[in-house]
């Protein structure tokens, strides 16, 4: 695991990212703030950003100047297409398969932090 990753939650200090820090800080996220999004940044400047809270979250990644939104084949929330996620940075209208559960976001970010492959259930759409 690289110790050069950082994790920052909205309106909180930047921390050295460890699996424990990522898990603990993700559980503090709440839709509509005051802490509604967080960013896991790699040593090369690429990053994953997440928003929302335990009931439904958005995942995006920025690599090599490109931006993707996470999605999955089977939706895991009861929300319909077009449901709006309201976060401190604004409003995002999501498709049903673009919502993730907290445990999925934890699994993804801990895998990235450990230089492991992303979970097989995540797919990406460039935006």
C-alpha cells in the first residue's frame, strides 16, 4: 500500500489515506452537507471522488485528464432514473445504475488504495 495517497472529506483536513481512515471518513458523509463529498488522491494526482451518504452514493474518477462516472449492471437502490443527489457542490441527476451503497464505495476505494484491481461490479462511463 502506498502511503502517498491522501483522503479529504469536505470541510475536513487532508489525511494520509489508510484503509481505516477511508472507511471511517466515508461513514461521516451526509447528503446535503456539511460533509457530503470526499476525494481519494493518488501520488500521480489522479483521484476518485465520492458524494452522498450511506443511503446512496455517486462515484467518479479522474485519470489522465479524463473523467468517468461509475455505474453497475444491476442497480442496488430503489431510486428511479433522474433522481437528484444534492451535495455541497451542487445537484447531480443520476441514472438508477449510477447509485452505490456505502459498502461498495468502501470496497472500491480500499482496493484502489492497496493497488488492487477495482471490483468486477464497477463499470465506467466517460463524462
